[in-house]
């Protein structure tokens, strides 16, 4: 272990916590927010290890003291972890009640007792309400670390009682460098498929056929600028990836296409030469993809939804061109 954050792109948040530890100004609850695949859980575990370590004067995990040895072995008595159980997709009120009961116990080693709640955004309303009392009146040395892919799903009463730490997506160059260090094949395609999240790119690289994704991308650009059939593109895409992944990539690729079309020459200045119909079409296409992604139900997994969105966009293209001719 070392005093650095688990990943380079987390250094700013990590240094903020280390300064708070050094000044003895730690908050009793932290909400670590950010998209899936940026390393929130690793960050939380590293922070918990730093809190429970006894061997470092810099208040970061040393990796060699007895407490670090217990932590690494998964037997440290002052750390509690909460996550989904079995096939559940929520954190239940029973889990929170058990946790809050454990947090009232005296620490074995001191001075901290730490709780890490993974996927805190999936707490039921009853679970969130049950946690509220502990957040309002934490016991001595109690530090809670809540992890959330989308902290907007948490009640305001929970969010307002936590100090929020955001772990954003790293810069593309930094993410690619890390993926290359992890020996991920075709890191650029893997990162694109994971929507910029490096850990997700690493973990999903085994399910990825880079050549097939490249083919989908090529056909998608054909669809944007010409008349490639929506049903054919939907079928090709459905054989490679799920509908939500596809829609997210289509949104990302359309944005890239628009940016490329807007830039003229090599000076990075915006071009005003693009036809208005093309601008209108691209704006409408972006909105349609965004609307589709707002759906959060099982129907979004079907090829029919993907084909319907692409068909809508094709109609938009025909209409905007017809209006321009008129």
C-alpha cells in the first residue's frame, strides 16, 4: 500500500481526504459519487484502510502493520461492508438495521469504526430512513462511506448529511494509458464500448469483439450521412451489444460526428458552412437518443426499441431534407 489513491485520476479527491485526516477534520459520512467503472469501491476501500491503519504517520495505509494485515485478510473487526445480497437489486431496511446496530459497538482497535455501503443509490426508502438516524447522530469514531453511481436517486435527507466526493471519468489519454498498462487488447475500442469508464473497459474487454464494434461504428456513420437501412443496422448491432450500450454509443458517435463537422481547417474554429438542415437533423438525432436512454425499463433491452429509434431518426432526416428543398 502507499499514500497515493488507487488510480491516478482519483488523486484530487484522495489528497482532500488526507488533508482532512491530518487536520483531524474528517466528516462522519462521505458520499462517493461517479459513474460505474471509475473505481469508487477501490477508492472507498483504500480510504477505509487508511482510517484503520496504525503504522503510517502520514495517515495512509502502510500495508505492514497488524491492522493492515487484518484488513487485507478480510478479518478486521472494525470494518463493515454492505452490498446486494443474492439476487436482490436493492439494499434492504433489514441490512441497514443490522449495520446501524453494529456501528453502536465499541471499536476493537480504535479510533474508527468504518462502514462502506456499495450501491447506496439502490437503498429502499425504508432503508434510507433507517440510516438517517445514524447520519444525524453518529457514534464516536463512526465513518460511513456511501457509494453511488447516481446519487440523485438518494433522498435529499441522505445527501445533505454527507460530504460529497465526485470521482469523474478520467481524461481519455489517461484512461488509455492505464488500459495499456493492464494489457487490454484494443484499448481505444474497449474504452469506447465502456463509455469512457476504464475499469468497466478492462472488465468487459473479454466480452468484446473489437472488429464487430468497429463494423457497427462504420455502418452507423453510413446511416447518419446516407440511407443505410435502420432494420439492417439494428440487426447488426443487436448481434454485438445490448440496446442500452448501443444507444449510448450512438449518442457518443453522433456527438463526435457533429463536433468534427463543426470544426473547419486545423485552427479549431467553428465552421458556419454546414447546411441548416444538417444541423437540425443532428440536433434532432441527439435528442432522440437522449430520450430513449431516459427509459429505465426492460423494454430498453429489446432490438425492437433500437430499430424504432433508428427508424425515427431516418424519418427526421427525410423530413429535414424535404423542408430544405421546399
